[in-house]
C-alpha cells in the first residue's frame, strides 16, 4: 500500500472505531486534530505522513476509550502491521500516540518534531470554544457535576470522577497554552485561551447571579 492508501484506510478505521463516541473523542475531534497537524507540519516542515497517520490513530488507542492503555496500543500496532506500514513508521507513530497524553502534565517532552506537532494539534482542540464544548461533553459522559465552589479537588487523582467540569479548566485547559511545543501552535492558541478566560468570567457572574 502507498501512503495515500494507508491514510485512507486509517481514516476508515478511525471512523468505525470513534464515529459515535460520546466522550468528546469522536471522529470530528480526530478530523480537526488531523487538519491542525497538517497545518503545523507544513509550517514546521515535518514528515507529513507520520503526522497525519498519528493524528488519525491517536484516540483509537486512548486509554480512556479502551479497557487498558496496553489494549489500545496493541489494537493500533496490529492495524499498522496488518496494513504493511514500514517498521520505522510504526515505531514513530506508536511512540507519538503512547506518550502524547497530557496525563496531569507529568509526561516527558516529545522527542521528535512530528510528536510535538501531533501533541500540539491535539491540545489546540482542547482549547477555545471547541475545548469548552468537549469539556462539558466529557464531564457529562463521566457523570461529573458542573461546578462545586466549596470543594478542594487538588488532592484527588488527575482523572478522578469526583472532580467538576470547571475544575478541569484549572488542572489542564488553562495550562495548555504555555505547554505547546511549536511557535505556530502557540500563536493559534492565543485567541482560544483568551476565549476560555472570558467564558469563565461570564460563568462566575452567572453562577453568583451578578449582572454583567
């Protein structure tokens, strides 16, 4: 299979796996991450094929959507092998998708330009209006409440179901702008970050019944 055939097959595979995902990691999230990754790859002069393939497959392996992280990674590696992707590319893609997660901000930096680009693309889709929408979708999927101003969640594990949607802004979303890798991604993040800050300002006004 040539690279375009592999990309087309990866797109079909991902749609089958994630098209109706209710957690905010559905096909349209993948589609946006792919477009962002291609834009960043063009600017940064990275390997477009690796960036596109990794961005298409990244959430098929997500530990939140599989029985275990290992099971998700095994599924993707098997798919790559079955589609005769060369060994070097398989290793590159698997390294990217196995280490790109935010994981409470504790994951080590990405080693390759392609990894930095796919990670940036995924993080950009967690910002702005889309990021807000996905946060509340994921929180609802997990059965979390919107906000609890009287509770301190800082001592709970990163993915604890006891946390709220609003708390997620502080443990992750507002941190992302300063954790992006590439200059172009940092530029794209500015408006998205500011929009989230404006949203939170309005949210607290309405929560406390204060006129804007």
